[in-house]
């Protein structure tokens, strides 16, 4: 064998392990990238689909309520049941006393009304409604300031609830105990409508959009303690 052939054989034998090592590194890098992609997809799946189902428990209201039927009967719309008292405070969820005049006895053949009369009216027991918009105890919200002063309509914050024929399920956060309506359905915080969430950022955005005055004369009115007691 010639000297040239010996040199070629030596180069081939020397470069072969290097190629194999390079190939192994490329394969290892490919596995890492693949593992990262699979892990990312799995994390998103767990975070966006599995975690919300574990975080929130669904509860049905004690009695189903048809807003649409009642809106067709009452004279003053929402304020017929959700009214302001003489001192300006907001009544909130209707008490049993507001319902007895019409539901002292079953008026029709509706199963929910029959349950309401039998379980609550006849027993003089308040309905333990689950309030979708219940905020933490440290948060104060004035309906009078928004409705009476600013002229905000109910639909702007609560959506078209007056057109609903059924009450949706109440989704309760297993950790905080608050309704999912506060955080919103979208885990990323995206909202399509103003009533999709009820977070502090949403209040701030609405104030900005409505151009709530920020002059020095109103500094105290916009202070933290106005809403956080």
C-alpha cells in the first residue's frame, strides 16, 4: 500500500469518531427541542383546560329564576326588584318580602316557582342566592354613584341578564371562594364585553374610557380608600 493510501486511511479513521460525536450531539439537541415543545404544549393544556376545571367547582342556584318573564311583568325594569332605598343605599339581591306579594301561592305550573313557594315562602326562609358579583370584603362599590350620578345602565356592567330565562351555574374558586365572574372565563384575562370580568383593572379602564375627572379637586374622590375599606 502506498504512503498516500495510508494517510487517507488514517484521516478516515480519525474523522469517523468526530462525525459520530457530532451526530450524537445533533440528535441530543433534537430530542431536547422536541421535549421542550411537548412540555410547552402539555403545560398550556394543563394550564388552560385542566387547571380551571380543578380550580373551580360548579354549583346550581337554590332556585332557577327567569328574568325575562319578570321583566315583562314589572313596571320599573331592573329597579322594580333591585332598587335604591330612601337613604340612597342599594338593596342588592331581592329579599323574600319583595317576592311574597306575587308568590304567596303558586301562580302557574312552573316547577321552580312551586319549589320556591314550598321551600322558602311557606317556611318564611330567605333564599341563599349565590351572588356572581360578590367582591372581597375590603372592596366597596357604590351603585348610587354609578347609576344615579354617572348614569350607567345595568346592562353596561351586568350584560343582558334581563333577557335570560335561566340562571347560569355558579363557578366558585376553590381557593378564594369567589365567583369566576370576578376573574373572567378567559385564563389570559382577555375580555370581549365589559361584563366579562369585574377586576380592579376593569374599573380603572372604564373610568379612563368614561373620562372620569382627575383634577386636584377630585384627588380624594379617586383615592384608594374610596373603594378599599
